[in-house]
C-alpha cells in the first residue's frame, strides 16, 4: 500500500513512472539527469509525502540524503510510520 501511494505521488509530482524503472534506477536520485526531476518537484513531493502519510520528516534526514531516491523515500516512510 505504501509503495503504491508513493509511486503515485512520484508520478503526479515529478512525472516519473517508478514502475518503468529498473531496480538499479529506483536507487538513483530523483534529481539526477537520468531521471530528470527538478528541485521544485522534490519540494512538492516532500510536502505531499508528509501530508499523505501523516508524518513529519526530520530535516536532518533530508540533509543526510535520505530523501533522494525512490528506495530511500520508501525506507524513510516505513521507518517513520
């Protein structure tokens, strides 16, 4: 359920279809040239993740790079819930 919601949010906010990514690409930063995400899209995604899952993500975790790739974000949500 978490994965499905997160994939939907990434598609809506960043126009990246996680279902089309390889396992290796799922670990790439969403802002990488390969995936093409934009900084403002990451900000929108961040807010929507917090609102959708009813969580507050520690800004230090973001600074530590734990909100960069699909796999990182999924792990962060699971740890926070």
